[in-house]
C-alpha cells in the first residue's frame, strides 16, 4: 500500500468499483481511477459525493480509513476497518483492565513529547527565542498532567507560532481550516494503526468522551500535531486564504515526514503502527512505558516546508 490520500472535494462525484480500482465519475464521464491497494485514506470533503457500500467495504478490507468531513474540513465521522486480529479479545480485556495510574503515566509520556515537538516546530519556523520556555514546560509534566501543562504550553505555543491574535477554533477559516485538514489526514492514519493492532479505538488514555469513538486514536495522535502546524506556518497563509489542491498535497505529505523509532527512521504513518504495537506490549507487560516516535525535523523540507 502506498498510503495515498484520495480526496473527493468537487461536488456531484460518483465513486464505483472496477477490477481493483476506484472509478471517479461526473455523470456519465469518467474522470479517473485509482488502485484500491494504493489508498490509505479516503477523504470526502464534498457535500454531494455518492459512493456505495461496496466501495466502503473494499476500502476497509484493505485497511483504508474513510473520513467524512463537515464544514471547514472538520471530520464528522470515520469508517474504520475492523481487523480480524487474532488476539483481539485478549487485547480488549487488557485495555479494559488497564489501571488509572498506568494510563496516567503513559499520557504523561505523550504530553511531554507533544510539548517537545511544539518547541521543535517553533525552532523550525524561525521562532528560536520562544522555544526555551516551551521546552521548560515539558519538564514540568506530572503523571496524568494534573496541572494541565499541555493546555498552558498550547496557549503560549499558538501565540508564538501564529501571532497574539490567533485563536485555535476549528470553525474559523484560513489557518484553522488548514490545520483541520492536516489533522484529519493524520488522525485517520492513527485510527487505522490503532485498529490494525487489535485495539478498540474508543477506550482512551486521557480523552474520555462517550460521544467520541476514537479516544485512543486522539490520545496517541497528539505528538504528530506539531508536524502539521509547522507545515501550515510555512505555507505562509492568512485567514483569507482558501485551501487549494496544492495546499492539500503539501498537508497530506505530513504522513511521509520521517521520525525516529526503535526500528530506525520511518515515515510518520509507519511510526504510528510501531507506536500502537508498543502500547499493546505495554498492556501485556503491565509496564507503563511505550516507544514514542521522535520527530527530529531533519527532513522537514520534504513535507512542503521551504
């Protein structure tokens, strides 16, 4: 699988299957076709797209996640592949039995790395003077982050990155819409990794919303957000800028940003699989520690950052 992102963003498009391909049509006119085996994420941002259950099933069988977006590229729902993992029942029991101290210590690891990545994002974006305090906050995170250092760091981070007037609001245009799009792609890839490791995505570490079926994916995805932020900053947009196909391509390339893992340097989407497998091992061993991928920023130019 090439892990390509296929987006349907123009209205009145019809998707069908033909001999291992997804065929995109407008009326009776065929616009193109894409091999099913190449698709990692199907992103439907158009409000008037039509696709059959057969298309969804064929994608799910290949481990693809389908994301249905609402306004401003904010994900409204996901169709996840329910892998027939041979240890699913065993892993599910471990997830249910995981203690609060266990989950809090792993959440601490995630928050520390997220804040470190925010500091790196600022440095790569030329905000060197603002990184010191963010890095210091990372050293203050306690088990479970009871002092909410994550939120404190975020307030400082957003102002340093996009200016004092910036407010992170998924319903606003411009920068926020760009962030929504990048996050949707990365979040879908993490949801796929969670399911392929035999984990139930609704049983999270920190996120605990009965309306959210992807709490665990949201927990583990946090460390990847600053990669998207950095790309958005370097696209040099403002609140009046509209997302173009070229912008979307740059944001989708975040999946290919290299991060360091115990298995060596890997694309972000592959590292998600290593991270979820590490969480499974932690559940089995009862040791509250996972192998968190490290973003070094060494190849950030390849993700559209000039």
